[in-house]
């Protein structure tokens, strides 16, 4: 009998949603091996241990935070192994938000169908990216959106779900944004107040902010919002969502494989919707290997 597929489950994800689903998850076919986390950061440790033990697939059951932790854990092991021995990543979207599941086309509303896809053995090789020493697969942001995540406490997410980020955005909007500088070899520096980065099309759930993005093309899609205040930035995002991009909008959209963002004063950044405990400068570049995901 083959080894059961390990699912690292965050019982606290989306209030008690994941914990309430534990019994139904155990009833899935083929039966998964549930591994419950008890503290922040533990999912990374568990994923690394499972990858070192030779598991060919490790599944993150939760939201962006759990996915990001599991990604860091398996990539820490994959970095030291040949591609044929790499551990693949699976995603069961159970948390407040899991943007990567939208990009993969997983049916998050039906966990049993999602599990059938994950456990089918089908794999897709996608680009893997790094921001300084951290891995990411879907999106990143420097400045405004990272500040929103920074200002959203767990208690608020537990109480309000996705609306918690809207509340935090209102709090951040009135602040003076940092001056960000995007440095790309062979090009003039770009100045802005917000930098959004897409490895895939989706940002903030089903919203497609990066229409040209392809997670297999070796390029990051980058939006640089020029010197704007918070409210102007919010209005611009709304316009983009309603009408798409407009050449008159005060932004730059480019596709590059490597760039650096500096800030004055130093600014926070987020990866795959999770705040990184680091600040600018941050170098975005391709990881030295690809990532296999279960689809």
C-alpha cells in the first residue's frame, strides 16, 4: 500500500473552519495523513522534515500563511537535491485566503474534488522565485499592501475574515507612503510609492491584477505605482479592476526576470500574502530550480 499523502493542517485557519473540517478531511479518498500544527512556523518545520524523509508530495491545508510556510520547508530540502528527488507542493485551500489555489484552477468550494485533483498524480512545473532569501510562487508587494498585512492582527482576521484587510487598508491609507526605487540592469531607475509583483495573474483572491502573467515564462510582472498617496492608490486599483489598464494611469507595467527595490524610509514587503520579517532593500530573482505542484 503506498504511503498516504501528508496534509499539514492549520486548525486555526479561518477561525475554526479547518478544525471543523478535520473529520471530513480524514474521510477523503485516498485517506490523507493529517499533521496538525500548534504554533506559527511549525508548518515549515514539519514540511522540511517530511521532505527530508522522502515524501514526494506535501500538501498545505489552510490559507496563504500555511502555504507559504510549507513552501519554505520543502524548498529548503529541494535546494540540496537533484530535480528528480524534489518534493512537490499541494494546496488544499481552507484558510482566509489562498490566492495560489485560484491560479492553479483548484475548486476551492469543493474540497473533495480538489483532493481528487491533488492526489491524482498530475504535476505541473512552474517558476519559483526568491525575494532575498525567501521563496515565493504567486505574488509579492513592497510598501502599501505589506503595511496592510502588517497592520492586520490575527484576532481581526479571525473575527472578520477577508474584510479584516479592508479595515486595515483604511487605517494605512492616510499615511505618507515611502519613496520606492526599482532598479533594473540596463534601464533607468523607476520611482514609486507601491510595487506589486506577480508570478501569476491573480492577486487578492480571484482578482486578476496581472493579465500578462504566466507562471511558466521565467518573468515577473511588475506594477510600479508612481508617487501617489494612499487614497489615490486605492482609486487607481478600483479603476484597474473595473476597466483594466489605462495608458493614462500613473503607473508602469513591466516584465523582468530580476530587479531590486530600495526604499526611503525602509519599507516592509510581503510574499504570497504573508508579511516577511525583513525590510528593503529586496532583490527579486528566479530560484535556481523550478517547483512541481499538484494539479
